[in-house]
C-alpha cells in the first residue's frame, strides 16, 4: 500500500509460512499460554509486546494456531481490553512527543506538519472506531487533553 502523504511506495511485508502444523519444539499448552497472556496484560504490556514476549521467551511462534484467535480478540473476550485501541494510543503518544518538541522549538515547521498529519490520522482512526462501537460516539480528539489520555 502506498504512503498516504509522502507519494512513495509502501513497505513490503513478510508472509508467514503456510504450514498447518506447529513445529514440534513449540509450546502448545493452550491453558498455560492463556494464563501468560492475562498476566502479561495485567503487567501493562501491549498486544504486540505480548506477542513478541511469547514468541521470543516462551516458544510460541503463532498465537492463532495455539489458542485459535488473536491476542486482542482473546483479551476482549475476557473483558481485559484497554479503553483506547493500541494503534490509536501509539499515535497519541507520538503526538504528545511532537507537541513537547514544538514547545521548545517553535520554528520547526517540518514537525508542525508532522503533528498535523499525526492528528489527522488520529481523527480518522477515531471515526473508524466510533462507527464500529469501539469508541464512544461523542469522543473528540483535543490537543489539550491528549497528554491526560496517554498517561
């Protein structure tokens, strides 16, 4: 997919191997992995971090083949999902860091443009999540309150 604002080609992504069976060295104990996911979520790790930890430290190469669903779907089934989606929270953290930078460097026009683009992505994601019921319909992005939402 092409970049939205840069008029460049997109990144090429890797694809997973089409094997039905998990390797014999992998951890396939479904109950133990579900407990690990819940404990890592309570420690404050994001879905992507949980997947990386399970892959690197607990020998789980593919979560969907072991528990039958994605980590986010599993956490929402257990009512452990966060108030804001992970991708939106990452964009809000990025906006906060750019706002901090611009408070010290007022003439930095490139980062002012980057902040506008990031905020536009946040608003677009908010519309999507509001239409899918993941966010309240009256929720609005406000630059003044984004720091409170991130912390």
